[in-house]
C-alpha cells in the first residue's frame, strides 16, 4: 500500500491553482451579491456560459485634451474591446434612454449622474460588451457616478488616469484635429499624420475656448479626488506629457497586469542559473522572509521527493535551487507531481561568474568565508592563512559553466513561462524583482477542454 501512496495533499490543489478555481468562485460570489438573483443556481450557470471573466473592464480618465480618446481607441484595437464614450452613447447607439439624454444636451442642461449611469448600464448589458469587454472613456466623471456604477455591478478591473500640466493641456486643445472616418485624434503640432489623404479630411472639433477649457480643468481637479477614493486600489496615473507611444506602452503594460489575488497560494519555486549567480542566497532570503522551506540541490531524486512531500513543504511551500539541471530531471520532478508555480533563470556574464567564484577564500581555522574583492580578510594574519577550494579555480569554473549552458536551452523550453533575472546587480534588487513575481498572479492561460 505504501508504494501506491502519492503526495499529500493530492495534486487537486495544484489543479485548482492552475485553473484558478478560487478566482472563478470569487467572481461568481461577487456577481451573486451584486445582482441578488431569485434563482442563484441558474444565474451561476449563465455566468459560467458567458466565459467572460477575463474580458477587459477598463476606465480611461483624465482632464480635457489629455489623450483619453487616443488611448481608448488604441486599446480597443489591441484588446478587441468595445469603446464607450459620451459621443458613442449619444450619437451612435439606439438605446432606450438615448433620446432622454439628448434632450438635456439640446437644452444645454447638465445631464443627471443617474441618467448617465443608467445609459452606461444599458449599453454594457449588450452581448458585445459582455463577451469582448469594455473601455469606458471619460466615465465616471465624479464620485457620485462612480458609486452608482459600482452599485449597478459595473466595476472596472483597471482605471487609467492620464495627467499633464494645465498649460500643456490648453495648448493641446487649440490644435486638436479629428479624422471623421476613424475618429482618431491628431494635433497640428504634436501628432500630425504623414498620409496626405488623412490630412485633407481632418476636421477641427467644436472644442471649448481657452476660458472654457480652464473652467473644465478646474471642475476636473475638484472631482478627481472623489474618483480616486473609489478606485485607488485599481488605479494607475500615467504622465500624458510624453511621446504618445510611451504613454500607450505604459497603459498597455498596466491593463495587462493582474491584481494581487486573495487566493490561497503555496509557493513552489525553482531557481536555475550558472554557478555563482546567487541562487542559494536568494533561496535563503525567501526562506527567511516567507518561511518557505529552503531545499539545496544535493538531494537525489528519491530523497528530494520524500522531502517535498513533507508537511512543512506542503504547508509553507518550497524553494529549490540548482535543480533540475536538465530536462530529464525536470520531467522526473513533474512526474512526481511536484510542479513548480514559479521558475526563475538567473543570467550572469561569464566574467562576473569568474570574479565571484575564483576570489572566494576560506579560513581553515575558523571556517569563515571571505572574498578578496567584496569581503577581504580583516587582518594580514587571517589573509595569510586563507585557502581556495579547488572547485573555485578558473578551469573548474569554466567546466561547470559549460555544463550548465549545455543543458539550459532545453530546460528553458520546458519551463516556457519562466521569469528571467539579471543576477549581475545588488542581491537585494534581485530579491525585490523575485518577490514581485511571486506575489503577482501569473498571466491567464486558456485551457483546452479534453
């Protein structure tokens, strides 16, 4: 019977983590609490059929002329989401509340926040927004709108806030031009199209005067703190006073990140890297801070399996450095149902490897370790009796490094979702990068049904 026993707890935990069952249940529970359906079972079935938990839900906010339209249009192209703005709601949608909203506009009266929120809610209930996701441009405009949207179940996952000095925004506003066909926004000074056909069809929008834009900026600055209070946990401010591609790149990077999850998480970490890259130090730092079990690579596979199956490893997680060294060992680890959920490859130039290892020394009297550059012996007496381990001679280092690089390419292919670490920097900078990769959820994977 003992031979048939597998790892405990069984790999169901790894399955749940890989398929993100906790997040799935959390999303369904949130929807149930928000909508409070009469038939919760049928509601959950319909929710699962929609299969839209990873659809974009983004708000792009900012003062007038900050580039909200440019960012929203670009994100729609990249993510395949539906863009929703004041213009699209009033002039491009045939919604039940459109005419009522237009009437306020024609009378030059302020459109009530509740009416805007209802209009948005109606639009977001359409199939295209449910399936493809949505990007709200310029909404919400104030805290009241934000609260109404939240209470209606419209909760963005990412809120992008563009900012720039008021003087820059006023200057931008005067030179704005719009392509009536694509709706893309250009500028006579900062972003003029090269295509002559586009240039010829650009039109000047009916933008407010400098006095009116100043008034709108003042209103925005008064409203923004309330919006920030509602969305601060999912909000990122991005400087719009820089080249447009830099802005777009920063926005895309943010909206593709996933926020830290409250899901139970047991770290199973593998560090791979050439000798001298700092794997053991980083493993020790992780063990010290998070209580994960630090497992060196000197254990053979059978003993390693027994060690990873111990209760402390199953409960606290583990960090394994220097193993696996090749694909065969990686496959053995996987076949034993010990699948790491974070893999790091340490990169270090050969010159740095030699400098780190060949200058290591040990005091045979005290056992203390020194380094001729980074940690020299404190006295000439200790310096005189230091010895070098034969494995730290340059010819032996070269052999170890060659052996590592001989197998590493296939191992990198085996762990295709691994992170790559620049190990040629301060150890605590390396640790901060590793820590951020462990804490943040991995990008979502799509699994084929069997």
